[in-house]
C-alpha cells in the first residue's frame, strides 16, 4: 500500500545534473529524437529547476492561509507539468503560444453564481491542450468545456464527502487480487448495461488489454496486464487508501487522466482566488453551503496527489 506521498524527498533522485541528463537522454532515445545527447545536456538544468520550483510552491502552499492556497498549488503544478513536457519535447517552449494557460473561465461571475455549475472552457493553444497532447496523446480538446461539479466527480478521494453530503457515491471500489480486479455486479444496474455491453464499454475506455473472467457470483472479475499506477483509466487510484476505484459518472471526463482533472480544478480555483475576492472571502468566512467542504477537502487532497501523479508519470519513464 502506498501511503501519503513524501513531497520533500520524492524528486530528490533528479536533483543531480548527471542523473537528469541520463534520464532525459533515455527518454529522447526511446522516441528516436535527433541529438538526444546534446538536447539532454541542454535540458538537464531547466528540468531540475521546474521540479524544484514546483516543489517550493507546494511547500509554501501547505503553510499558506486558505485564501491563497489555490494560486500556489496551481503554479506548483504548472512547473511540475513543464518538467514532464521536457521529457517528451526537448525544444519546449518553442513558441509563446504554448505558454498561455490553454483554458478560460468567465471572469465576472453571474448574480446567482453556483460554483458546482461554473465552467472552464478548453482553448486551442496553451499549456492545457499541449500537455494533453504531449503527455497523454489527447487531441482536439478545443471548444470543449466542463463544470466544477463534473470535475469533482472524477476525484476518488471525494467519494466519501459525496456520500456524506448528498447521499450518493461517485465511485465504486475495484478490489485488486493478484492482477485481477473485482467489481460488484451492481455496477451493471448503475450503468443500465448488460454484462457483455459493460465489457465492451470498459474495453473502449481502457488503455490496457482487459481479459474478463467467467464468474457466476456477485462480482465481475477482469485482469489487466502490465498495469502502471499513473494511467489505468477508467480506474482511478488513491495512494492514501492504496485502492483502485471505478468512476460512476459516464461523462466525457472518464477519458481524462486525473492529472488533467487536478489542473482544471486548480486553474479555476486560482482564478477565483485572484479575481472573485468578495465571493472567495465570503465562502471562507461564512461557509454558507457545500462549496466550502468540497473545495477545502480537494485542496487537502491535491497537495499530495498532484505531485504524486507527476512522480508516477516520471517514474514510468525511468523503466
């Protein structure tokens, strides 16, 4: 079981020019990129500095008052993401267009503002579509949008809060026994699918080959070979619980790696903290509705989950 993520020491392995250069060279050679040796020398320090700056932002966010936490977490994550991009794009950033955030939100909130319905929209260029394409081979995100409620519904660690506040669950635990996942058969009712239709659905959403096992009992069993713990969609992993979870929302976000979910939530929360001072201050001081417990809990989760997802991405590149 993986317990709380050790941010302080997690990236220490890379804090050596020799190690980072060797690591980047390996990444570039795997992709058959030209001048792997030369490019890895040129990028070893920028790579270290991105990780180091990201770590400092996270450490400061932990100590900071809630009112500015989202801003620090967001810029911390942005720096860590840029380190990941350097592993696949040695020329990053080639143009200024990739430096924009790549997402937008309504600056002035409407009178009857509802945080859970607040939207973020994906732009054609900028960091968000660039990381989607370079890190996860996701294209054509432009013009799509999503809400804060849909994004929260993709964070497995918020499942308990949903059941407490709304009396509904957003995830079902997928038990893992020796490479075999076990899902309760009730999931078929939740998805209104037959077993064979659910098998098709699961395979269409997965990056790995799934092999279903015949079982007459109350459970659905399937095995997944070569599973790594950063990209095994549609399942999501909680390092604190040491468990896998299956999302019950069927919206388009089931295709999104969790790193993108955290990026979008932190982007909007950081924009609110900067530009919606009155709403943000009232939320923190008055705690009028369920927004406060969800935002506060998410910020506690992302403080270690964000860097953990980055670490998993980089660790996978080492092999």
